[in-house]
C-alpha cells in the first residue's frame, strides 16, 4: 500500500475538483525522518521522488498526516508514497 503526498500549486482558499486540474503523480520513498528540534521546528519526512532531476530529487515536508478516519499519523522511513503535483488550469498551458 502506498501513502499519498499531495502538493498543490497555490492555496487561495478556493476549492476546485482536483480531477479537473492538470496534475502528475510520481512514486517516491521516505528516505529519512528528521527529528523535531525543540518546539519550534517540527519533525520532517524527507521523500526521494523517482523521476526527478538529481539535484531536486528530495523534498522535506512536516511529518504530519491525517488518515481516512481523521486520526493523526506519521510516515515511516522506507514508506512508499505517491507525490501528486497539480496546478490550477489558469496556471498551465497546452503542449504545442
């Protein structure tokens, strides 16, 4: 089972059906968990994204998710994830 990590281009408070937005989903793996530093820097999950350029392959996100039942959960090292990147239609153009 793969976890899903969703990255949206911009959050302006408006909701749009994500099925209609241009998007791409790439597989990734949680490479490491970076412990929290005090109370001001939260725990992070470093995700290695397959198919990304070498220098841009890792992203770090706060290791804080919500499961299907609304309970807080965290990613584990080695977890396989899907990273979805989407944009508003106005922020994309057709390939020519």
